[in-house]
């Protein structure tokens, strides 16, 4: 296994070599090792199966170099990378690629300098996870599967069951340094269990998940129990008519909405391209006055937390919306410097090189959220929140959420696929039939129409998204829902 010292040595050797080159004004070297392990769960009660498959992993390491070249025609900036070689040969190859692709960028101001802040002292990785053996990984899969099977059995279901999903284990080490004096390193681990459980003959499906950074805090059986109970509770789903409904958005639906729509719109890169409804809105009211949203990459115990960014700067809390007012944006160093003025500064706490959950040496720095938290000035229990709606719809899970006419318009649509219910007289009544309802609305209007937020929150990752949303349940008035796919039932 590649050690932290191997990575740091590569950074030091690379910077020494770069300093000997005459045409280089500044440079940054990023080195990483990643191991992405998946334990697949595939259980069918009526067909012979293995239940839990052997671990499969994607492991890799390498380096990336950003250079600022001092040319007669002005500064040029280039990036190059090399895979699987931390020796001087790899450094030279990556540097040559960076030089060859260097281009002028009038918006580039500088590479980062060391921060006045220090990284928050916390343990973002678990040595036991770093050293986890295949047999132990498989046992985590069995714990998730058994959690679902025992829950089904206790309710009298043993046939027509399909249980799928995976245990994901992320292990990473990075080092980063530059010619301005940054010399940092980081290690992090993440454990994620994501389970889908079905009772096929009942056309019922439920989902469950759990996350942790340390093995002692990881409870994969809870994800299986959650998925099975949700499937049982959604047997006999009913349709609804199209119209406007008061809605409670469950945690997965909130995480999907924020990951796909709201978080990208709160990035300085989206503001820069004009692809956000929040352009020119800084300091203005954009949401209900009970809503506060922030990102915190140093939050202990959360899988999105890191000690430092991929630019070598400390992670921390960035307030985005405070009591309904837009107060900040996610930023890396490039955009923080581009939009810096005498009146306003943006702290670059979100400069990462994420790809598939990993910090990748193959790519240059972009803006990514870490742990997005939604809080309310007045929070109530989930039970009170649902009773507050009286009559409406509980949306537990959304799928294929996308913007209509671009992110700047804030219009979006998506399908309600499960874990959802009709609310009658302040209580969850009949389950909502999966894949028969489409949500079509505007996320700025949705933020403004929030009237209650739950106290209970759960860290919720979304497939394909890099951040985690620490999601409550949220009550919203007047959401447009459309009855769809009725013709399928006649086939």
C-alpha cells in the first residue's frame, strides 16, 4: 500500500525539480492514492443466489501538476497528470503535459498561499478501515442483508423477495504542495450501505441507507431493516389526481433536490456562467425566513468531511442561506480571487478534485460541496410536521430529477418512485403507488414556501453525487404534482 510519506516525498521531489526550471513562475503538485471497494448484495428468495458477492475494488495512485508559465506574451496556465508513477520520471511526464497544454487565462490571479486558519483537529479516517480484509468486508454485506431478511420474516414475508444494493468502502490518502509554501496531507475513510428491498408479488419497494467514517459506528443492518420495513409499508399503493398539494419531502427526496438543483446553483462557478437563479441576489431574501443552509467539510463523523481541500486549504463551514437570506456561495481559490473585492471576500473551502467519490489526481480543482446541512429556526418533530400538513402527500424518494430550460430558470421535474404516502387528517394513510406521480415545480419558489423543518436529520448520500446532505424532512405548501403512466396499467 502507498503510504502518506510516499506521497509527501513525491510532492517535495517534484517541487525541487520544478524550482530548477527557468520558465515556471509557480506550480502546484497534487498526489493521491484511492481504493474504492464495492461489496454487491443480490438476494432473490425464489431463485438460487449467493446473496453477497466477493469484494471488487478499483485502486489507483498518481500525481497532477498545475503550472504557471512566465512567457513573453504573458502568463499561461497548464495542467498535466501521470498515473502509477511517483518517481522523477512520473513528475517529468506530468510537467511536460502541463507545459504542452498551457493557455492564457486573464481571470487567473494566483495559486493558493497558506491560510491563516489551521485545519480543524479531528480524525477523518479509521486505521481499521484502511486495513480491512476481504472477509470483514463480506461480513458487512451479510449484516445488511440479514437486517432486511429478519425484518421481512418478522412480518410474515419469506417469498417473492428481492434485496439488492451494496456496501461501499472508500479509502484515500493525498498530499499537496506548491511554490507559495503550502505543504499538506490528508487521509479519509467512508463506509456506505445502500439497500433496496422488494416484495415482487405485491409491487412494493423500499430503500434504506446508513453511513459512517469509522467501523465502530457503522451499522449496515439498519439499512436493510429500513429498506424492508419501507417495502412492507408501501404495499397496496394508490394513485392521486393531478393538482397542487401540500407536501412533506422526505430525506432522500430532499437530498436529491439539493444535490441536483440547489447546491449547484449556490456555486460561484454557476454564478460566473450565469447558470443560477441566484445571480445578483447576494444579500437578498431567497427562501422562507425559517430556512438556513450551510456546507461544512470539517464536520466530525460525516463522510464528506476532509482535513484539507485539494488545494491544501483548511475545510470549514460556509454559510449559504441564513434565515432565508442569501449570504454566501461555495468557492475554490480560483473563483474566490476572481470575485474578491474591497467589499466582499469568499473563503475557498470547496476546492476539490472529486470523481466518483474520490479525490482524483487526473483532474484540476473545481467547486464541490461536502456536507450540506439544512436547519430551521423553528424545528419540530417528524410527527408534528406531518400532522401540520393535515392533508397532502409525503414524498420519500425522487428519481431522474433535472432542470427544465436550464438551472437558471429554477424549474425542475422528477418522478416519485417509492417510500411515499398519502397524508390524511395529519397522519400517513395509504401508500402512494410508485412511478405514477411526477413533481414539476420551481426550486426557488419551493424554498420560499417551506413552512416547517424536522428536528430529526440523517446523513443521506445520493448515487452519482459527491456531497452528502444532512437532510431533515421538510413541509412545503402548494407543490405541483402530475398523475402519470396510467396507460401502462392497461397493457
